C-alpha cells in the first residue's frame, strides 16, 4: 500500500507547487507574498 501512495503524494505535492507558482507568476496573485512576508 505504501509503495502505491508515495508516488501519488509526490505527484500531489508537485501539482500543488505548480498551481501556487502559476498563481504567483501568471495571475500576479499576492498570496505567496503574504504567506512569506515576515512582518
């Protein structure tokens, strides 16, 4: 079971990061900026 879930989890992480970068780069969304601003 674990052997099957590891690639799925890695794929989900990659899709999640790609979606976040898409919002930041193409949509000019400030969500990432707000998350990583240490004020």
